C-alpha cells in the first residue's frame, strides 16, 4: 500500500490526501514533523519536506504535491481532477499554482509560523502585526474566490477540479489556525461549506494538531 508522509497542518499534504481520496487510491499515513523528522525521512526526500508518497513494493517515491497529483491523473482514470479542454486544464493548473504559491505565501505560511512554529518549536509569542497582515491578505484572496464563484460553478469552471481542492486545503489550515473571517464573503463561504461536506474532507476535519486546538466552528460543515 502507498504510504503518505505528512503532518496534520501541512496544506500540501492535505491537497494530496483530498485528491487520493477522490480518486479512490488507498494509502496509510506516516506522521512527520518538520522540526523533528523520523529516522530515514531525509533518505526519501533530502529536501526534508512533506508530502512524500512511497510504494515500497515498487521502490517508488513521489515528492511534491503537484507532482503526486499529476502522477495519479496519468495513472488513475477515476474522478479526473485536471480535465476539460487544453485551455480548461491550463486554467486549473493556473489556479492550483496560485493557491499553492500565493495563498500559502500570503496567508497559510505566515499563520503556520506565528501560530504553530512559534508556539510549539520556538516558544515565542506570535507577531500581531504579521497576523493582521495575513488576515488582511486572506480577505483579498476570499474576494477573488467570491468573484470566481459568482461567475463559475466551481473555481476553475463548470466542473470540480484540483483547483478547488488546492484552495480548500490551504483554507482549511488557515481556518484551523483562526485566520479566516468569512464576513462579507458569502460566495466563498458557501463554496467552502460544500467542499467541507465531501466525504474526502471528513478525515481532515476530525484531526487535531497536538497543542493547538481548532476553533469550535472548524469541523462544523454548516459553519
């Protein structure tokens, strides 16, 4: 069976977990922590980052969330997530990259540093200015999702795609860390509630990071 090396609040690991679940690919979780990786993890990925997906019987190791998702798009026909015309697939990849890169840099990454790394590893208080900036930028990203949901059925077009799961993975971590304010973002909020209601999302909503409890609304699919 596939083994997915991950940790609970890694948005890229969450993206892979959602994609694998949607495509019906079985896997087991191997917990890793960036500040204390397991013995041998750097042998799998010298870069020291999750997600890493391995299949020992085939001596196969896949690294990087997008590379992993693309691999299963090419090898598993069920529930395609990069689909449609060439232009449609390009739009899916554009939005996926935007959430993986820009949303993470603006929102998820800073929240993880201020509310997770500083608390669990550095034993420092969070920087309130950095938190305010991350939440302000989150509003800007939610404004864009509002526009997308006003003009399309799903973020990248008429069909559910990897772009939706990449965005939902980032938002789920930011929401866990208390960095999402849905005020004034009914379109984005309605879309996210639909994503939270999918069976593939349920395992993420039940997990908790040791030492960091989520807000009360986090696991409520109606909130």
